[in-house]
C-alpha cells in the first residue's frame, strides 16, 4: 500500500525586539554617563574643598588675612587676594630666611662659646696640674727644710759639745801653760845659780899643751839619750830623742810616726825633760819655732790620733 507523505508546514521565525534592545543600551549608557559625571563632579568638589582648606592654612601660616572663607564668594576679586597672599608668603619666606641666618649665627656663637669653654677647661686642668706639681714641690721643700733643720740642730749640738770640750781643754792647757811658765822660770833661775867658772887645777898657763891622752872637747857637746814618756805624760808622743852634735830633736808620735826638728838647742831638750806637762812645753818652746821634717808640724800634730 502506498504511503503518501504530506509536505511539512514551513516553520515560523521569532521576531527580535530591536527597539527594546536599543532603548536598553541607551539607558545603560546614559546611566553610566550620569554616574561618571556625578563621580567627576564629586571628585572635583573634593579637590576644590581641599584647595580651599590648603589656601586657608597657608594664609594662617603666613599670618595673612588675604584668604578667608569669603574669598570663595564668586563676587570677590580673586586676583587681588592671590597677590596679597603671595606678598604675605614672600614676607614669611624672608622672615624665615632671616631666622635661619640668625639661627646660623647663634649656632656659630654657640660653637665659639663651646671652643672657649673647652679652652678654659684645658687651662683649668693645666692649672690644676701645675698646682699639684707646686704642692708636691712645696712638700719636698718642707721635707728638705725639716731635714736641714734637724741637721742644723745636730750640728749645733755637736758644735756646743765640741766647744765645751775645747773650753775644758783650753782651761787645762792654760793651767798647764801657767805651770810650764813657772817651771821654765824656775829652771832659768836654777841654771843661773848653778853657773860656776871651772879652773884647771893642773896649770894656770893658758898656753900649756894638753897632756897625752887628753882630747880637746871645746865646743863639742856630748850626745844625749832618749826620753821615754810615761803612760799619760803626753797625748801626742811616746818618746823623744836628742842628738847634741847635730842638734836634732826626734819625737815619736803615738801612732809610730816621727817628727824631727833641726837646730834645737840642748837647753830646749832639758826643758822638755824637766817639764811638768810635756805637751804644753812642746807647744810653747818647740812647735813652729824650728825647721821640721815633715815641714808642716802643725798638720802633723793634728793628724795624731788622740786616745
């Protein structure tokens, strides 16, 4: 059985609302433009407000009355206000420059004062060091003065002791000298009394020849022996020897050294023998009266150690 197909009916296309789409796009663009314009206006208003506040702060900082809230009134001449503000700012900058210059001068002055202070401090330290050194020198001087005073006191004491000793020795020496003078005067008197002219009992003939074995001794004195001084008899010598032929007097000191005098008469030795104080008679009749060996007999006597 034959099947017959029926032709399909043509499909219907849906219509697109173009007008609506265009209108929607226009609305969107308008809305976006409105929003952008509003945002731009809002941002400009904010900037304007910031500029207003900045100008007011600058005017206040410059202590200027050229800018105030009334400057933003549209009826105000902004050029004049800006010129006034510019002049105030310039004056403020000038004042600030002068203040900076003054501050620089003050800094320089402070630096100078600081340097002077450091110099004065150094001088003060040097002065203190010098004072300390002078104090040390003063202490040393005081110590030296004290030492010298002590030495002076010791020297004075020693001198007083020596003066007392010499005074006692002088008194003893004076006593011995008086005794020696008395002894010398006594010896002189005895020698005068004992002088007797000798007469040859054999012959009165002055021209007679001497007998055989008889020697001529005229003008020749016999030799004398030595004189041993007892312990305590002399502080200087321990013995004395005399040679009449050569007229030499030899004194032996306590330390063993010898002092020899030349040209000493025999009577001087006899006076030494008979002297009550040997040292006094020696000083009175021999010392510095005859040439000696050693030549300086005073120095020799001083060098003899005392007992």
